[in-house]
């Protein structure tokens, strides 16, 4: 007679890259017969996958560990904050195990040590696509780990290591299995997506009977054969990104680029040690939009970086006006333990950071409102995610990544999640679109 499976609770914090780590751990545990549960009291042990990028993330992670300790008491900690184990063990000396990011084997081993795996050959182990923490119709596809850059405000490379790309056949094989399992949108992520394959010296591998280099453009072309939406995140603006934009214009991948520009002042970019900081990014954006007029650009920025003057900030505002970035996130700089930027002179006062953040977001909001207004009257493909609190369909256009961008509220027939339907856009506001299901096919398909 088989033993009952061990029950594992799981808390996943941080960015989509950490979410993929969580999915891999859960897939391995499920394959071994463990059961995952959604409550502390129902778990034999709780795994907390932490974030440690900025101080607020550290506090959130410590709070999550504390809650798990209080509610359950048997806790395994992993993730980015785990790369600084003393931060955890000083506050919670009774945690069962601490490991850093990507330490899948260490986490599973710690679970084995404290909750023995069940042994039952008749268990239904795991679906082909693995265990997912996202809705069934979209999934994150991690193409590499780590980063070779040394941005002065960032400690991620010290936590996740140098760039380590996955072979192209491995990535495309996983993507194909996801699509076969019903995933309709692949969100490509890594620390530096456009550097993909450089560490492999762009080695080739066979997929679908064709030899393909482990190169950014070739990976995107392969993903474009799968018939799903393909969305690119964390793309640094290197010149070879130009080679991917024609795939967007041809409809093979979504006309969407998430590019972490961070700033526009040459002095601040140099102080940040940003890769490609010497590139003429405005010229590159003009080139992209000349090739693919429907391109949506998303980016994140930091205001109040040490040494940022009013002149630097005005350069940033002027650049934002000219670049017309569609989707924008902005953070006030805060020191991160272990970051080189902590040693920079001329910190910006907190009230100045706050003022600049509000001024920046006011410009970004106006740009977003004006650009969305140009879509009114068009028929666009919209992926349905579900139903909102008012019973209307909630979906996303090609220009909206899940959870971080806007959405399209749709009136019309009942449509299940994951379906892409033509929607006539009837209205817009600062960040969202409104429409109704159209009877004719979308002009964008």
C-alpha cells in the first residue's frame, strides 16, 4: 500500500524569472509524487522563493518568511535573497534550509530531508508542460540565466551568475510542448534577452529537422513557427535587435519590445554602467517604427540616481517626449546592499526624487493616453484573460503584457480565456482600451 504524498506549500515572490524557477521546482516535486497545497496549515513544509533586488523586495521576502514560520514553522528558503543567507538566518535561525537562486536540486534535496518522498509507481506524476503558476493560456519561457553586465545599481549578477544560455533546441522544444498543452502566449524572459547565445558562441542545434544557431534572431524565428503569441521582455538595445523587428512586421512574433532603457542622460547612463549606453537609442527607435509602425515599446526608468542633476532629469523628459514610449514604469532610486552605486557621491534628496517621479509619470501618462487614443476605431486582435468584476470580458492587445501593462475591456459574447477575438476599439483612457467584439476579421491579423 502506498504512503500518502507529502504536502508542500509554496510562496513565490519577485520577477517572472523567479516564477519560472518556482515552476521548475514544483514540476520536480510533483513528478516525485508530492502534493502542493494552498494553505499553511495543510502543508507539511513550506518553500519560500524570495526576491532580493531592492530593499522593498528584501523586506517583502523577510515578511513572507516570517509569516510562513509563524503559520507553519517548517520552512525552506530559496531565491535571490538566499544568496545572502546571513540576512535570513540572523532573523530566522530556525529555517530548515537556505539556498540561492536556480538551486533546484538543493531545494528538492532539502524537501527530501524533511518530508520523505512517496514511492508509488501508479501516481499520475506531471503533465508534459510541467507545473505552471500562470493561467493555462500563457507561460513564461526563460531562455538563459545570469548576466554579464555590471550595472552599478544592480546585484543580480552576483546572485544569479554570468550569462548561461540554454541550447536553442532545448528552448524551442519546451516552447513547442507548452503550445501543444494549450498555451497561446509565450513570454520570453531572461536577464538580458538580446545577449542570448553569446556565451554558447551561437552553437547550432537541430529542431524540426533544421540546424538553427543559438542566436537571438534565429530563436525568435523558431518561436514564430509555433502559432502562438510571442512577446519579448528585457531586450537591451543592441544593433542586432534591428534584425528581429521585421519578424514583428511580418506577424511572426508580437510587435512588442520591453527595453530597459533606465535613463537618457549620457552622464547618468555612464554612472549606471549601462550596456549599450553609447548607442543612439532615439535613432534605433525611429528605425524600429519605420519597419514596424504598430510596434509597442515598454521600458523602465530610474529617477533620483546619485549625481542626477535637474539638467540630467530634463534630458530624460525630453528624450521620453521624443521617444514616445507606450508603456512606462518608473522607480525612485534606492540603495541596494552590495551595489556599487552606493559609493557614488551626490545622493539626490528624497523630496527631489519624489518630485521628479511625479513629473516623469505625468509626462508618461499623457503619452500613453495620446497613443492609445489613436487606436480608437480600429479592429484589433485581443486575447481574452477572463471576466472582470462587472461581468465584462477582460483581455489584452498585442501591446499589453499580462499583469504589467493595460488591458482591453470587451463587451460581447461569452469567450473562454485564451481565445483571440477581433475587437473594435470604441474608447480609451490613460492606460486601457474599451471595445466590442467585431463580426469582421481584425485588420491586424
